[in-house]
C-alpha cells in the first residue's frame, strides 16, 4: 500500500480529516482543483456562532470551540439579529432557536448607525467570532504534509478494491490505501458511486455574495455580523468593505458556482430595507455551494463497503464543526470509543439513511 489513508477532497472537510487522521499512519490528500479550499471553503462567511444549526450541529460547534481557541483561529466579531416590521414571528423563532438575548434598537444603532426605522427588534450575541479560515486550512495541510503527502489536480475517475484496501486513480495518477475517506463536498455522492456505494442524497445549494463599499463611508471593521430574521440576508465586514448575501439556498449541480444577478438584487433589496445608506454597485460578486444531507446534519462514519468512510454534508458548518467532526472520524477509523456523546455519534452516522 502507498498510504494507510487517502482523503478525497481538499476543502476544510478533507484537510481537517487528514490532520486528525495523521496520527494513525501515512496520509494522502487529493484535491481535484488547482488549489486547496477552492470551492465552498474559500467562499465561507467565516463566522463561529455556537448556536447556529440543528442540535447535532450545535453540539459539534461547542465541542470544537476549545480547538479553535487553541489554534488561534478566532477573532472578535459578534452577531446582531435584525428584525423589521412584519417579521416579528420569524424574529421570535430565531431568538428562541439561537438562544439570543434581545436588545434595544436604540442601543444597537450606536454600534451600527445605519439601521433604518424599519428595524423594530434586534438581538445581539457578543460570543460570535471571525474565523481565520486560511490560517486554519494551512495549519491542517501542514500537519498532513508532515505525515504523508498532499496533491492538487487529482480528479478521481476510478476507485477499485484491491487486497488489503483500495486503488484510486485520477487520470495518470494512481494510489493505493487501506482506508479511503470521501470528503469531496458536492461531488461526494458521485465519487462514492465509483466505489459502488449508493448515494446518500447529498444536495448542493448555491449561496451568492456581493462585496459593496463601506456604507456611508463608515468604519465597519468593528460592526457585528448582521443577520436578517429568518436568515433572509446577512452582512459582514470584510477588509474595509461589506459582504452582503441574500442567504439563498438554490438547488445546484456540483460545479464552480457563480452568483445569480437576480437573486443578489433581491437579497440586496432585503438588506436595503434594514439600513439607511443606499446600496452601491457591487465591487465583486461570487457564490459557493453548501452541501447538505437530507436531514441537514453532517454524515460521519463507515460506508457500506469496508475501508470506505463518509465525511460529508458539512453544509454551512464546515469550519465551525471541523475540529470535533474530524476528531470523531479519527476515533471511528482507529476503532476507539468516540469522545463525543453516543447519541450525537448516532445522529451523524451514515447508517441513519440505510
């Protein structure tokens, strides 16, 4: 065997998996594109908010926090939930689901002075943080390099069983490994089919973003991330400008996603309703694919064929959950009792779709 473990997919899922598995033997990481973190990983909103997601996701967020802090990947940001007139019921649901504390709108305006008169309710969570996503990704890649190899331009086209493991080919490149981890985001079901596995039903959903100039010339660097009630839009400081997203979830094929102009316009209009400063022409636009399992929770565990492992369905939670999710994968591959609660492990097990 060339390696003990091969991970297919070089985003935050694959990179974190490889780093966690590096203590178990020789590891190889294959990425189809020219660079690691090219797709959703490189287009993340980069926020750590513990209460974001369904209960199993929130549990992974909480279990990941210590590793984020130890890695030095977190920086101050905060989150402000914004509700406009007519959104009272939606705002109340978000307030309860995210366990936030409501604040006075007048107080919120002292922090974000562009909030419009349409804003009737706000809630603030100071315990939300920027994630230094590039530093995090590079840290994981360095760990893998020390325990094996990483390679780009490896678009897998064949996976076949061989004695003691699997042979994987990507064009002229071929590798054999005892264990193979399927961590290719939107492409995971397609790659799994090459190994004879049934699809999990992983669904890529497009999310568009626009970068606009700082509204009204304000210094936005200290503003919290703004989240519209019902996650109908969000805005976040970025290098002196503001990223605004319509927060859409439009079904997509696995692809190098691009922003939809009409969807962006609709989202910018929702954002505009909540602020006083007019929206300016975007400086740049882009999109990413957030890939979900049918129940919107991650899928971590053994596949139906020995030596294959699912590590997929990160959705919009890949960076937040990476430390705890990858540690769980390593426990399972090593045959150790997982450090996480048994009910949580079961909620993430791919066997739930059998």
